[in-house]
C-alpha cells in the first residue's frame, strides 16, 4: 500500500512545475535610481536573461522615480513576462517603453501575457509616492533573435525565435508561447528527476512514520482495553491483603438429595448404609417403660395404696425386678393389712 501511494506521489510530482532560477541575473530598480542604469544583455558580464525586481525589500520605498534600460545586441530583441505584481494604483505605477506601445502597469494582478520589444531595447520606469507601500513587482526578461538558431540555442515554435538553450524547461516562458516548457520538448530534465526523487523520498519517510504511529497507537489502545477489562472483571482487593493474594477455594457444596427420614423399615433394608446422618435421626430414642404391680387382695386400703407403681430410672438402665421379689413384697403387704384389721 505504501508503495502504491509513493508511486502515486511520484507521478503527481512529475506534473508539478519545477522552477530553476540558476544563471539568472537580478536587478533592483530602486537600487539604480541615482544612475538610471542600462544593462547590456550578453555583454560586460551580463547574461542574456534575468530578473528585474522593484526592490530588494519587502515593501518598496516612497517618493522614488527610478529607471532601468535593457539593451540587447544589434538585431536582437527583448521579451518580458511578469511573475507577480502588487503596485498601488494610480499613484504608484510601472511604465514600460520600447515595445510596440508604451504601457503603464499597476494593481495586484500580473498581466497574463508576454511583452516584446519592437527594437533591441526596452526601458522600465517605476514611480512611487508617499501614501502607500506594497511589494512591487517581479518580471523576467530574455534576449532573442530570428533566423537560424545555433546548436546552443532552442527554436521556439511561434515565429521561430531563438533563445539560449539552457532556458529550455526551466518553468519560465522565455519563448513567449511556452513552447520551451512543453513535455514534448522537455521530457524529464535532470532538475526534474532530482526534484521528483527528493519528493518521493520525503513522501516515503512520511508514510513510514505514519505507519509506525498507527501501529504504536493500536498497540497502546489494545493494552489499555485489556487493562480496563481486567480492572472491571477482577474483584476489589482488600488493602490488608498482600500483593498476589489468592482467595482459597473450598470443596464444592453438597448438592445431592438428602436421605429420607428414619424408619424401621428403611433401616432394615439398609437404605442408610454409608450415609452421614445425625445419630438422633438414625437411632431410636432411649428406652423408657412404666409398669403397675398386681392389685392388692384387700380393698380396705384402696385410699392409701390404690395403685403403687415402680418406675425405672429415666435413663432406662435399672434392672427389672424378679417374680420372687414381687411375691415377697405382696406377702408383706397382706400381713400388714391383717394386723391392722385385728
């Protein structure tokens, strides 16, 4: 994906206009006010092409009236084209003479056409007042000729103008018809190849940085989500518990069905064998028995000894009296009653 984006960027970069200003002379009009300078193109160390700026400052000076003249070789002409312009109208203006007609230029928009001299020279006069300051202007000029072009020159399509060959494909309309900047004439120059390569390298670096950022952000967000889930799912830890404390896990609770209530029939069938139960429920209660002695033969003592009984201990451990002991007790009772009657 990154490779596709990089190739797309490279193709787009190849369509971008690449400006190369190497070898262009630059003249500032307001710096030449005292001399009204004349530049001889192609002579005295001056190039056949260059720039003319209003000033080297961000804002042109007030109350100035400055002129510069561009003079080409005999039989040559001068063409000019604005790159940009910002001049207060109408008190500040640029007057160009030497072309087919004298023209005054001002305002914030550069003329969208080239200017040609009618002879081998052209003059630029820049006038300012004290009211307002603006950036000024910038234009580039080129010396050209008609006829046969040398091997060091490029022939323009329109009217066969000849310009220096090094001006081909520098993003400036030196021919006046852009024929020196079309793809058919340029292809990919060295400057274009270098610029595209640098652009692709920068885009590749940005894409790699973005990829690393996305990966790191995803890992960070994933770690935060896991930590959040752990915090929400884990129970709150007691502050007194040491770190790493794990609550012991007890045996599972008894969930089997409890045995039925104790009965003699169930116990005889062995239903309680191997089951844990309360002994009070498995075993019968302690034995308790109440019995009455035989009735007395005499009925005279019914009010005192109507019914005498012997009760075993509450714990059920006293032995039952024997028959002989019962008879002796009955005899003693009868004799006692006889004595009372006599």
